[in-house]
């Protein structure tokens, strides 16, 4: 086990949080919302610099109010925001809102994709009855997908975190090891580097540890998660990822990992093989590698997400690999990439029919993958920053199928 | 790294799932719900034996319909239920419901504490407009808190999983190690034993890896999570659990772990110390140990949760440790135990004012813990089965403060 050395960047400054809030407020005004209430961990971290059990109230104009139940003292210490108040109990919410002029509003914005129904009803029936409500999730996600220099620096550190583990793979992936043992080694190394041990996902019911470590034919099995493949998993309660199957010679070993530094993630997949892989696996890998190059060459501000998706489908068409591209048949996922930041499923989604246009400062992962019948999953994944005139790869190391 | 050996029990049988559904249906009828729609991972696993992206429709009478989008084939393989149908897209839902006679209903039950607002609105406005809705969460949780022999066997295996790691602590907890390195070692061992690497929690915004590994004064810091203490965590995005601080001599090291077998968890906390702990820490531990014995002696069918909670508070009163009992001051949590099963936060909660009465077959953890200023967190936690005339401890090993 290596010694730990946490990779850390500096925490966000107040000016950075204020800039984010300003961007979001402009969008609130555009859609006629005069107060947003945010409660979800990832959204709270984005706008306050800390995760607490709290209400973040952002008016369309003026400074936000960060109302913290648990832990108020840590919010004061960890968040650079100015207006941080204590919320002793939920019952006090109306009084506090009134005192801050946030009770009489004309349209309320809520994170409708993640806020549980019971809380939604509480806020809309008890706290702001008869006030029209809008789902502000799209605006939150739009704001969050344009990354700052500080966010980029965190994600770059996350890339170095994963890179150091990928580099160690020849030391770890030995004949006779099984997937769980491999996962344990990889995860332990990441933990020592300050990885929290799990990644945040926005999608409801989506779950992930630090990634997916899958091998052989079962590695191409679909899972309930919105991923090209999932693997079998240890049991039917956790039907994705590593199992106790021993990795055999010539099988694809799919190492799909999310780094995490200061709450910001990257996403990288590298394939490995103990001994010589079958011809068809090598052909599929060549296709995936050239497709990724092709997609990289098209990443630039102004390009529509769906154009990239269609390009990928066209690229694979007629190669004989289209049936397993991004998963099997009807379990194929309808994307070839996704944005990431605090969550691993952020805007922009590079998906079918998606009209979102790429912008400078967006950060996203591209992950062309192919499921091969009787062989397994083969693919690559890298994280990219959209630059002024193209894109820059953030994840490190060669885009190879490594044969050990 | 030890070799992996997944601890597995047999999957649930159809008769077991049918018994669960029957129990739940009786409760649905009691509260006038004639159709429940369940969608959350843990609830799906409980009633179907698998986690898929799916709709589980349980009428008040008759067999349920398991409508699976992703992955239908795995649902067929993994779930012993009879009526498993494919849902090609959400738009088809009304037609399918009509075909199965589930469209015209008089009261709909939903998991309102976990179902996101946008899905809640979709079902109540688009699919079942003008149908009264009830929150069926309480009934689901009530059903789930009475464990079967099979569920007990899974939790017993989870206890063995944790026990084997606790036994290894003298090999792992060496002078000079830091919390993250310790966590990495522990988690790696659990992964090799088939632990998924994270635990499911029902509470919104609650997060957990495999538990909390915290030491020294910072170990008593409160976190946003609903736990007696949380520790500092690696950064303000993940402000709980292990950090890169090196564990010093004489400091409390709090090892709080959840095992996981077949999707079922246990919960156990053991304190360790490298070298001689300070007098005050030993006094606090003696108090915690005798309180746990006292609580154990009172665990039995028929006792009210709040009585156990009050008993604990009375026990600590006047000892000089009451200020840090179950956390500091206003960040004290208002419980001393919780049920567990598929999630680590199940019924019954042993909490202030809670009128739930313990029943034979319930499984819960008791976790008296004390935060000591300048010293850290000291506590014990064990998992218990309520038996016909008392309780049986399921977690293994001595209830000690181990001095290494």
C-alpha cells in the first residue's frame, strides 16, 4: 500500500462563488424566477463551497442567504459566503424568510429533478402556498457546466490522481487476481490519494463507487445504471462492477475510474489484457481508438452535441461492430459522452438529438465503447476541456490497450 | 492484501417475496391505497429481489406487476416474481397500465420521501390525474423492518464480514499510519469479501462509503450527516470521515463500519488506541460500555423506542459526560440507535419521542457515543435482533476499547 498524499488545490474564493451566483441569477431572471431554493449536496457545494444540511436561498437580485441547520459552525468556517444564518428548526423557516424579505415572492425555483416529493409539497403548500413554481434544475446545470479556472485546476488534479493509479496497473494486474481484488487495490490507492471512495451522481437511483472494474464476457453485461455496460456485480442487490471472477488470459479488463479532488471529478477508461488478446478484440479497440481521435478532432465551441453523437454512430456503421456499440441492442445507451464536475453526470450530454451547443470552458468525457459477444467490453474514455478553438485532453497517458 | 472470498447466502425465494408483498398489501388496504408504485432501488430490491430501472406496481389485492425498462433480461433472471414485463419507454406506461387494469384506481401510493418532485408530478398529473395520492413510505418501512429468517442470515453474514476486519486491526493500525491509509486497508479487505464499497441510505443527501474511520480531537467534529459525529473529512465537499492526519498515541480511533452481504447491512463500531489512552477517555468508554449493557438488557418486544432513548439520556445525566453524549450541544443527534437492513437508516429509530414499539424480528443497531473536548469520539455500536423475549447480539467480538 503506498503512503497517502492527498492531492489538494485551494478552496474556492468568495469572488468565484459570487461570479457563479451572478451567472445563475441572470438565468433566473430570464425565466421569471425571483427566488431559488437549493438544497441538494452538489448544488450547495457549487454555490457555497461546503456541503451542509442547509437551505440556500438565491434571489434574482442581491446576495444569497445560506441558512444552515447542521453544521452551522462548519458552514461559517468552510463557506466564503457572507450571509450565513442558523436555522434551529424547519418551523422557524417562515419567520426567517419574512425577516429577510424572501417570503413574498412571485415565482419559486426548485431543483425538481432531485428534491423529494414530500419536501416539494412542504415548500409549495406550507411555506410558499399559491406561489407558482418552476423547475430551476436546467439553469443550475447550465451554470455549473461552464467551468472556472479553479474548477479546471481541481479536475486536472483529479486526472493526475487517476493517472498515477493507471500507471501502477502493471504492478497490480497479475495472473490469478480476481476483479474484486483488483478493485480493492485500485480503490485503496485512490483513497490514499484523498479520494472520498464514491462519486456523486445526480440521476435518481444511479449509484457508483469509484468506477467500474469489469473483465471478460460478463463485463459487457448491461446493468440498471445508465452506462454502456455494467458487468454482473457481486449480487442482484448491487448488479454492476467487480465480482469474484478470476481474470483470464486474453480477456479485456475495463478500468473505468473517476478521480475526485476538492469534490471535482474526472472520468477515464483504459483497457488492459493479460497476454495476447483475440484478433476481434484488437480490431474493436482500433475502431474505438480511431473514433475517439475523430471525435476529439471535432470537439470545439459551436458544435452541437447531437452532431458528435451522430458522427460516432456513422463512424461505426458498417464495421460489423455496430450491434455492440455503447452496449447491446435495446440496452445500448443513447450517448457517447457526458459533462462532469461535482457530479459525474453533468451537462453537456453528448447524446442522441441533444441540441446543446458546446462552449469554451465546458468539461466533458467521451467514452466510445463496444460490447463483444463472448469476449467482453472494450473502450476508451478521456476527459476534455473545450478551449477557444478546439479541445484539450485533461486525462493523461497513452490511449492504448495495454498488454501485460 | 488478503485473497477475496465473497460471503454469499442464497438469494430470496419467491415464497419469501410473496410473503413480503402480502404483508405490505394488508397495510395498503388499512390506509385505503389500492395501488402502490415503487421505484426506489432499496424498495425494488426488497420486493423483487433485484435492482433494475423499473416500476413495481403492487395492487391492494392480487399479484404485482414488475415493469422493467433497464435491464429486462436481468430482471427475468434475477427476480423470482412472476409478472415481469418490458417497458420500452415511459410513454407506453398508460397503455400497459390499462392492459393490466391498473389505470383506473381510487388512491395511489408513492414513496414520497425519496421520489423526486418531477417524477411525482409526472405520475400524478400525466398518468393518474385526479387520483388522490398517499405517501406509502411509512407502510413500506414498516413492512421492511420485520426481518425474515433469510434476511437475518444475510445480516449475520455481514456481521462476520465486519468481524474479520475488526480482528485484523492489530495488523493494520500501526504507529505512523494516517486515517486514509487505515480506511484504505479496511475498505480493501471488505471489498475482497464482496462488499460493494458503499452503503445505501434512505435519507436525502445522506452519504456514506463503508462507514466512518476517524481519530483524535477532530473525530468528534459534527458533520452534515445525521450521525453523532462525522470527523473533518478530506475537504469541504466531503466533510466527514477519514483525513490524512496521522494517528497519534493515546488517541481514540473510532472504527464504525457497515458490512454488506446480499444487499443487507450490519453496523458495528469499535474503538482502538495506540498506547495508553488518557484517564478521561477510559472513563467515558466505561460509561458507554455499561450504558450499552443497560440498553441491551432492555431490548425486548413491547418496549417503546422513546423509552430506550430516555433511559440512555438518564443514564448519562450527572456523569459529567452529558454535554458530549451523541455529539456536541446543539449538534447532538436525537437518537441512540436505528434499524437497518437494505438501508442503514431503517425503522425502528430509537429516538426522542418515537412511539414505535419493538417487535420480534426487528433488527437494529445501538450506538452510544460520547464526544470529548480535545480528545475525540469514543463509543460502541452493535447490531441486535429482537427475539421473543429479549434480544440477541448479531455483531461479534468483545465490546472493548482495544489498546494496541
